[in-house]
């Protein structure tokens, strides 16, 4: 595990770089350094940060919405900046929201570590150098790391598809952030879906891909218990929660942004897809639900010698994804404790949000057909 010394560049930043007649970090208006501004969560966050001055630290893509853009790289010392620009950024920043992260399971362990561990530690080091609070976005699935690993993520032949490396990197990322010192608020969202009203999202996530496969009749079965929990949280709820915590001063704490005991069951999640498909005139075949251990004991031995390699790969990916999507027990949740977010914590709110995401997927699919 890397360590991050107190001030690796020996920079005298907080005291000497600001106007001595001004307070170190004025209460309002504040300037927020945002990483990951062009990602799914960053895109959703920007509209809710309109009462802040936002500096978007970007490496490849600038954000689609207006913000001051600063080219940098969270995986490099001083965030990829020279000493003088780094010092100026420290002097200007009043709070940090670290939403950047590598989420693609197939990106490889080294890339995951570079962004989710090294990058998180370096951003935390910056916040400590600047003497400002930081909100670090992790994942609620750190609570299930051992279960996810046991579900097949430690098997070399499936490592490229497994979520285990991702969850491991987020776990280590939290440790790197803590090692940097400073005032850190950790937020742990579960699977992010689209806006709770419109279903809009910048890029489809794992649960959207699952729904697309159901809508296209490409899944032979669902590897889950019908009563298992499928935990997700709408992107606007996560954004509102982060901004609420920021407005409140970003006091050091941990917040689990998940459905918890109010999450939908697997059976209900699939039924909503079927209902919305029927409403749109799309026929979806009934799906059998098979426990993953039944698949491993019966389906795999019976069919893997006779099905093509692409079908074996699809089944492996489905099994690995199920280790994240479907939970025997509820994930921890403290969503209801975040000021102004309580109404989003409930079964009805979760189902309405999921319907919005499914409707958006169907509308996009029908729109694509019409324009073809």
C-alpha cells in the first residue's frame, strides 16, 4: 500500500499563498475542485453545484456543462501540475469532491490501482496540503468484497470480467485517502442508475446493461434468488446527497448511499422490466431464476462442452455480474440520514426510479430503430 508523506514537495501553501487579510477559506462563495466531472456522477453533479465556483480537473474529456477546466492527472505527483500551478490551486480551493474513478471491470488490475488507489491518495494529499475538506466517492460494495471474491473473482480465467478487482481497488483507495490525513467525508453509493424522474444518464451502467439484455431476450435465465436484493441509487440522489453534505461543511463521516432494506428484490426488478416492455409493445420471454450454485453444479457441467466459446464467455460474465447485482442481505444504508434526501429512501421511490430508467432505455431503443 503506498504512503503519502505530509508534504512531498515541501510547499508552504495554506498560510503563504493567500491574501493575509482574508480568512483561509471563506464560507461563501466557495470554490470546489471536482475530479471526474465528465463521468456519470460528475455530469449529474455539476447542475447541483451551481452555487459554487467549480474547477474541473480533467485528464481526457472536458465536462459537457460549464465549469473552469484545468488539465491534470490524478495518478501523477501534484495531480500532474507544476509546483507553481499546484500552489495556486491549493490557495484557490475551499473544498474537494473526488468523483473520478476507473469502473470498467475489464480495464485491468494495474489501471484500477493507478486511478482508484494512487489517484485517490494523491487527491487526498492535495486536500490535506490545501487544508480543505474532501468528499471521497467510494462504493457501497466494499461491504461485500469477500463475498464478491468468493463468487469467482479470484479465478484467473475470469479475472478480466470480475468486479473483484474493482471492489478491491476501492477498498484500498479508502485506505490511501485515510493515510493522507485531512478532513475526509466518504460517501459509498451502490450501483448508480439514471435520474429518478427522467432516467437520463451519461453512460449505461451495469444494471442498464442487464436490463438491455432482458429486453432483447438474450438471457437464458437470471442467476439469483428471486428474493435477493438489487441495490441501486439514482444519479441525482447521489448528487444531491454530496451537495447537501458539502453545504453542511463536509464534516468527516461515512455515508452509505444505498437502498438497503428498501432495495427491490430480483423478482420485482425483472417484473418492472417486463411490465414496461409490455406497455411499449415489446415482448419479453419469461425468465427463469436459478441460484448461482445451481448454475455452477448443473448448467455448467451439462452444457459447457457443447456450446460455443462466446456462449461460455457470456455465461461467465453473467455470473460475475450477478455477484454484484444480487445481494442475499441488504447493503448498509444511511441515505435517510442525509439532510434533504429522506424521501428518496423507500421501496416506492426505488421502484419509480427504476421504472424511469427502464422507460428511458426503451425510448432510446425505439428511437434508434425509428432512425435506422
